[in-house]
C-alpha cells in the first residue's frame, strides 16, 4: 500500500498556503532588488566622484602647462624683440649649415643619372 501513487508522505499545500509562500518569495526578491539598487547607486556615485577628480586634475595640469607655455613664449618674444640681429644671424647660420650639410651628403653619393 505504500507504493500507491495517490498516497504521499508530505501533506499537500493548499492554494492559500502556496499563494502566501509565493508572496513571501516576491517580497524577498523585492528586498534583494532594493539592496542591489542601493549598491549600484553607491558605486555609481563613487565612479562619478572619481571621474570628477580625474577631470579636475587634468584641468589643473592643462592650466599650469598653458601658463608655463605662455610665460616661455613671452620670454622668447622679449629676447627676439630685444635682439633682432642675433636671432636673424642664428637663422642664417642654421640655414647655411643645412645647405653645406646637404651639399656634402649629395657629393658623397656616386654619380648616377639625376632627374634634374
């Protein structure tokens, strides 16, 4: 008689009990979703704070770099303004050195047909 499929060892849940169990599970899932939402909100807030820190740091560094470049450009401009002959002489000497280097490198190659 124990093999009879109609007989079960555990009592069956009534419809009311099943609904209550399901409502408990839904409530538990809602609590878990709430916890997950709070955790995600905290992590998102931390990420925003970190990104703001990076942005502020990059902005500060860019500002300092721009200021340094501005001051160096002003000092170079002042030197050029005060000594125009020296600057033009330096450019002429640099051009002459480049021309001589080019001629020397061109002469060191074996002669072959040239396009000019």
